[in-house]
């Protein structure tokens, strides 16, 4: 990656209308669009390969409610002494 693609511009944004101290400001880093695109492509390829099939949060076409359903199904098939 070219060095200029990884350079960010740090800007201070106010947390409230009247900023009296440094704690009233929030720093954010503005990154170039090309860096964001490349980072998302790399992250998607590497992260989705390491995510277990039972993990549902933040994965397209997977719902967190499926985990709840799996828990109920598991409880139905366990002996009463287990829980």
C-alpha cells in the first residue's frame, strides 16, 4: 500500500456546544477512501473465514434470534438433571 493511503488527518469535533476544556473535544481520524475500501476487503476475507457457524452477530443473513432458538432446542434434548 502506498504510504499516503495510510495517512490520516486528525480533527477535533466538539462533544457539546460550549467547549471549555480538552475533555470537551472528541478526536476523529479522517482516512482516505481507498484505505477504507482495501481494509474492508481484507477484513471481510480474513474475518469470515475464522467465524464459527454458531456465531450470528454482525454476519449478513444470520440472525441473533437463531442462537436463542438453538438454546431452546438444546434444552429440549438434554436430560432434566442437566439444568
